[in-house]
């Protein structure tokens, strides 16, 4: 998911299953995935910093996609982590602050019939720190930069230091309350294989946003997060993967849309999801290509 990131998020986390295969990896969809900020309403940008802050302050529904690639296996594994949540901008002692909260995440894998599921309980355990953002005016458009503010998931400690790789670290926690250390990821391959891995993460992400004429905020995410597998339900799953964010930032977009402050749960966001957000990205599997 903070997604990843949100977070998240990015915002949201890259969790990949290492599988051997001789097939060619599926291609990424065209980049950039979406064109945001095309609304016609209110076609002028605020003239000064105070006006920009006033326009940005509010409660937003949060949608982001982060593209990851793992080249450590015989074939490349490509993944989209799609995160949903809420972002609030507010003023505090003359500073514009950003607060993120994630509620749901989806993972789209380039290998057909392979699924990786991160529970809502695990997603909601991701708690990015509140961060002051920086505003700048470039060529008549306001830009918002959220610097990274590392936070830990599944382990306690100093988030500014590298993640512990000790599977027996006494600082391990169980934030999704399922009886296993760290947070649980459920993995399945068709009807033939299923299992779980238990991970910790150090969430590290930056957001680059633009204030659009229609009042939405859009941009892209840079994810530098760390992850460690602290256990697994099956021995074959107890291994690491070298997963990195794909270099094309057009494949890692974020969109924030102002919504009623009363909307603050995944169930409520899901009801309006298709009205305010674009469709989720999909990998084109070969059986679909043959139908063309």
C-alpha cells in the first residue's frame, strides 16, 4: 500500500512473490497512466501564498498508484500497488501541514493468476507522520512538495535508522492483530498454491503535487521504502526480493479530490470511487491480446 504513500503511498507497500517462470514479462500500460486536473471549474490559480493555502486546505479522498519492478527472478515481476485513503491539509502555527491515512489497497501483478492480498487492517496500521509541506509558484501554477518522513510498520524503533533485519527482534509488533509478527500478506497462485508472509516495513515516500484549476491535487510519488520478511507460513516463501520503484514517474501517479469531511471510511469512499477517480491500471494478459 505509503503508499505508499498512503503510501502507501504511498502512498502503499511492494510485496512480491518470487516464482520461477520462462514467460516474457508483461509490458507496462502506456505512461502516463492518467491525465488529472482537466476540470473546467475555477480556471484561475491563486495570486499569492495565502490564497494558495486557503484553496488547498481541506479534506481529500486519496488515490495513488506506485509501479514496482523485481528483476531478481528468472523473469521480471511487475506490480502496481494501488492505495486509497484520506489526506487532510490544515494550517498550524502559520505552516501548511499534510496528514495522510490509508484505508484500502489493491495489488496488480504481471503474472497471471498470481494474487497478493494486504488486509485492510494491515493497510490501516500504516501511520505516516504529519508533515509540513512546501509551496512554490512556477510558471503561474502552485506546486506542493511533501518531504519524506519515515515511519515504521510491524516493528518499533527509530524510523530514521535502517530497518532491522533480525526476525527475532524483540521490537517486532503485530499491528493487524492476527497472531503473527509484523503484518501479514496472503499469497496465492491459482488454485494450486497459497500461503502467507509476515513483513516489517520502513515507509519512506515523497509527494510532488500540483494544484489544478479544478481544485484537485495531482502529481507523482517517489517511494524509497524498506521491507523485510520476518517469517512465512511455508519455507518457500521465506525469502527476500529486490523490489524497486519503476523509474517512470508517470506510472506512479497520485490524485487528491476534495470530499465532504463526513466521508472518512473505506466503505463510504468506495460508494463514490468511480465518480471521482479513474479506473485502476491493468496488465494486458496474453489471453486478452488473442481476443483482439
